[in-house]
C-alpha cells in the first residue's frame, strides 16, 4: 500500500466512525467502493458493528456489502450476551469469596453505547485490591464458569491513579440482569480509556470512539478535576486524547475545560495516530508481531536485529512508557528510552532465572 493510499484509507475509517456512538448518528453518505476498500480495517479493528449503525438507514444497507456489516453487528450482539453471562458468573463467584472487583473497559464502556452489539470486547478486565489479588488469581485460574478470558489487574498506577481506596470508594454499582456489577466512576472510566488508548500506541480507532462516547455522555455534575487528576502530565495526556477524538471523529468538546488543548495538539500526534490505523489489528501491536521471545536470542542471536526492529515502539506508546510530555519535540529520544527501559527490565530478570537453572528465560 502506498503512503498516499494508506492516508486515504485511514481518513475514510475516521469518516465512517465519526459520531457513530451517538443514538442519533447521522446516516453515512459514502461511496460504496470507498467503504469496500476499508472493510478489512473496520472489521479487523472491531469497528464493523459501529459502521453498520451508521449505514443501516442508507442505501448501502440493502447491498451485499451492507449485509457483511449487518452480520458483524449480529455476531457481536450474540457475543455480548455471552460476555454478560460471564460477567455475572465471575462477579457472583468472587463475591462468594469476599472479593469485590471493579470491571474496567469492555462492558463498562459498551453498556453506554446505544445498542448492545456496537462495542465488541474480548475479555473481562477486573481490578481487585492488592491484598486480594493472589486469592482472586487462584479463583480465576481454577474456575470453569466463564467462556472468555478474565484479566485481573492489581493496582492502577499505569492509568495514573495513586490512591486505590479512592478508586474503589468512588466506583458505582450498575444493574446487569439480576446482578449488580461494580464499574468505575465515569470520570475514572474516561481517564482509563484515554490512557489505555495511548499506552497501546493508539492503534485501534474503536478505543477513540469510547473516549468520544464518555465525553459526550457525561452528566452535568461530571467532575473534571477528578478525571484529569493532580498529575499535570497525565492530565495533558487525557486532554490530548480527547483532542484526537474531537479532531478525528468529531467529538463535541466546546463545553469542556480541555477545549483549547483539543484544538492545539502537537503537530506529530495526529499523523502518528493515523499511521497506526493502517494496521489496527491486535496481532500487529502485541506479542504476536514478534518472531520469538527475547530470551531465545541469548543462545541463538540469529534474527535478533530484525526482531528488534519489529519491537520498535511508536512515538505515542514510547512517550507514555517513559512518562514524557506531549510537546513539539521529536519522539526519537522517548523511543530510545522505552527500548532501554524494557531491556533493563529484561536483563534484571536474567540472573535470577539462570541461578534457578530455569531454561525458560524471562520474556519481554
């Protein structure tokens, strides 16, 4: 794919998803040929159902192309029902063991969309208190109730939270059938969505829809001071992410305290996001993109250089990893910093593995 064609496709993805989270989403007017060209990007990133929500009242809806999007929507509607059964089962199980989790991302955001099948998610992300993590981990590992994976989180420093008690106290219970599910306060949920999007290099456009949805669905008493937090750098990350949702997807931010920042993003940021949307697939942004774990190269260095290049972080994830600012400076120093940091963590674990005689050396 040429660079010009790639940029055109990325812009088309943004056009399709603009406003898709709104109950009164405007029917999409797009050339069917253009839509067909970006089908792999929309389906591969989980945005197919959101696209259907915009085209279902357009002439495209009755075409074979429209049928593909309708099927994606139906599939994820059925999966959402299965996920909800999992959520109820795991909450009931953990509570029977005196563990009260908070569900972040996934269903906690999907429930805000106009319809159940619009927001696909792969697993159930639960935060538990640090002192309960070991017990919860055993319970989750040994249980046979859930169909999908349960991902446990211990602490939320990665999202800029310093006070665990405050996070849990301010969480809220919402009904899922006959079970009360604990989710973060909307202020905390928006923060998590923003930082999660950046930490993963902004590669999935659907996550930016989550940010736009949270901003536009906030209540009148939404506490911006709580959402942005006391750390000015993290607050600016959040403001920039909201700015991306505004500039790329048309999120309404005029009545927010980040409106000025949303209009004045670093020049490198928006092009970097669009670059990631060339391949908005998890396999291209996770462990699966690596040929082998780093530990394998200790004994056999062949292919190391190529794999290091595949692991090279983009400027967004590197900046967040080293907790850097979103300013106009080049991102290269932050990318170097991330590589050094990850390498140091890997090397620090090697001696322990060797002393233990473990041939399965640490993987980074």
